[in-house]
């Protein structure tokens, strides 16, 4: 299991290097993991409402009405969190998870993951990010095993096709095995390059 905290750039590799990264999936999965960590019941409820509003927009991106509602809900939550931070006298305002959720709602998934990793743990966040890669269940299981074994996210992932044009016939891999692409989904042991 990975126990170290990762930088924003490490988390960002998932989105930057995958053509099929699903923002709605990662936003929903991260929201499900982050929202329960908000200690204030009223703030948690406002966070749930904002997350639901943004998810509706992400699932129907063509709707301008949903886009406006999502923007308003995100701004409202960000303003509420900032107002709570101003009122607090000590160091701990109890809004760290809410700040991370604002990152999620603004599409800054890597920043959110890096912010909550120390409290939530790497494993739950990895599941959220890997779910957004839209892998089959065997691919998801293998990806989590590779990440837990210390491998970095793949440099490129794309459509799962098996053709001579892919590196070594590996689905979705555009790099040669010598350059460190993840093994094919049917491989159960991580390769060392």
C-alpha cells in the first residue's frame, strides 16, 4: 500500500495523460470521499447540494442552465468556506475538506486529492481516480495493484484496442515496454523497467 503523500503533479498525471478521463466520474467519487470529512453538518449539507448541482452539469455539459447553476453553487460554497475561515480564531477552522471539495467542483481534481490525502488516505483517492479512467473491472483492479506497488500513473492511456499499432499489442498503450508502459490487463505481476 502506498503510504506517502503525493504532489499535485503526481495526481495530475491521471487526467493529463488519459484521453478517456471522465471528469464526472472522478468528481462524484471524490465528492463521496471528501464530503463525509466535513465536520459541520450545515456546511456538509451545503457541500452535498453544491456537489449534486455540479454533477448534474458534468453529466449534461450542453445545458447552459445547469452550467450557470453549477457555477453559482460552487461560488456559494467557496464564499461560505472563506467566510467561515475569516471567523475562526485558531489555526483549525474545520474547513479543509470543504476547501478540497471546492477544488473538485472547480475541476482541480489533483489539487483536491493532494489536499485531503493526509487525512483520507491514498487508497480511497486512487480508487476515485482509477474509476475515472473507465477501465473494465479487471483493468481497474490491476491499475490499483500497480499503483499500490509503487508504480506511477501511465504516461498515456487511451482506447482499449488490441492491434499491431499498439506497443507490444498492449491495449491503449502507446509506448514501448522498454519505456515503462503498464502491463496488459491480463498480466498479474507488475513489470520492473
